[in-house]
């Protein structure tokens, strides 16, 4: 009798185990934070031409397995992006992988990925990728609703008519929104403009306060500029943010102060913080303020994870810049002047 009762229970546990196993395999690409070594070879002209073509280009991606050996994976590549596509020598890429090709590899469960590459050939461009990666990692600590990312070390071979050129670059793999929504049990809302008041208040304020922390004004939750809208049960609307290269924390040489309706914002440089968030109920503002302050110690240790890739001087400068944000949060007068008095009405 006991055995009859146990069999269904054991079967349920077995199925759960299979599901968890599948989830772990699907997430293996982002569960490890050490840079993934990859190699790509393509013509820059082909990639640029693909931006305006619906057809992806067939390629091979070589990657280093945990065993240390290199292996190959059939992928499809396409140029993507807007500002960086026009301004950078190495444009951002879109990657598609067939399910059967990804099976049994570190890419299993990832049908699509975004790959952001160092903007140009200069060594300083690699540093910008590391700083942008840091922004993603900081936001993962702030909000549940965040894209997963992983650094990649890229050996990029550019095919040219006379002789190929080889570059050693940093890159950033970004999880596809379908995978993010799947993790969160959310529904993606494409091409939907939404009123600020319809967004979940606390999540929206975390989003807005984070943009102030890294000094980023190149976003709009309402018009989904560098943001994606999702619906999380029960009927909770939340924005996912991405693209931080225009932020003061990254401080890219090509970064420009944002314009709204043709008028430049009240910033001299992107490193000058300007709060662009909306006004929320006082208790919500105070709750998120204290939440950030409670996470200060943890957030300030995250830049240390890039030791050996960023110099001690660069890490110190990042921490000093972040600390300026926490100084504002701790001081009632500064908090009122820099945030409460600058918030936008919904």
C-alpha cells in the first residue's frame, strides 16, 4: 500500500529532476562568469550588408570547452544595432543557433543571442565592453528583471581581399528576451507604448534610480528605447533595460548628451548625473532609496570582479563614481535636490 502511494510521488520528483536538469543545461552559458573564448571569421562588408537583409549569414563559431579543447558550432550571423552599427568599426551582431546544433554544448537552450563587440581596434575599446558588462552585473543585483550576460574573449579574423586581419577583442553575449521571459514566467509586449503609471511602481523606480547611478539618460520605458516591456503575472508591467554605452560610468568617447524633442538635456557631459525618472509615491521613493543604501556594500564589491581585466586605477575610478551616487542617497538635502525635485510627473 505504501509502495503504491510512493510510486506517483517518485515519478513526480523524477520529472522535476529532469526539468531542473534541462534548466541547468539551458542556463550553462550564463551560469559561469569566466570569459568564454570564441573565434569568428567573416567579411565586415558581408556583415554590414546583412543589416538590411532578412537572411542571416551561415558561419562557424569556434569556442573553448571546459576540457580546454576548441570545438565548432554552426551559427547564423547578422549585423544589428543602430548608433553603434553606424559609429563602430566592429558592429554588434545577432546570432541564431539551431536547436539540434546547440544540443550538448554550452549554448544549449539559446536559439538567439546578441553579441556586442569592442567598438574599434583600440585597446581602450575593450575596456568599454568590460564597463558595460559591469553595468549589467550591477543591475542583476538591483532587480530580478534583468538580462543575463557573459563576457567573451574573441579572436576575430576579418576576411579581406589581400590578406586576412586578426584581432583580439572583448565581447558581451546578451541573453535573448525570449529566454529572459521564460525564466520569469513573463509575456513579451512588443511595440506597445505604455503610460508610466501602468508600470509596477517599485520595479520602475529601481530601473530609474539605476540609470541615475550609472548616469544614463539614453532610455525610455514608455517608448521602449533601450528597454523591453514584459508582463509578469499577475498583470504586472515591468521594463527590462539594456545598452549602457552612453552612460557616464562607461564614458565612451563617442557618447553624447541625449536630446529630447530636439533639445539637449541639462548636461555638459554624460558623466554629469541628471535624474530622468518619474515621480512616485513618497513611501515608494523612500523604500527604494533605503533598498539601494542597504545594497551599497555588495554593489561596491562588484567592480572588483574585473580585477586583472581592468587596472586598479580604473576600478578605483568606477567605485568613486558609484560612491557619488550613494552620497546623494544618504544626504536628505542632496536627495531632494538631485532626485525628488527633478522627477517627472506621470
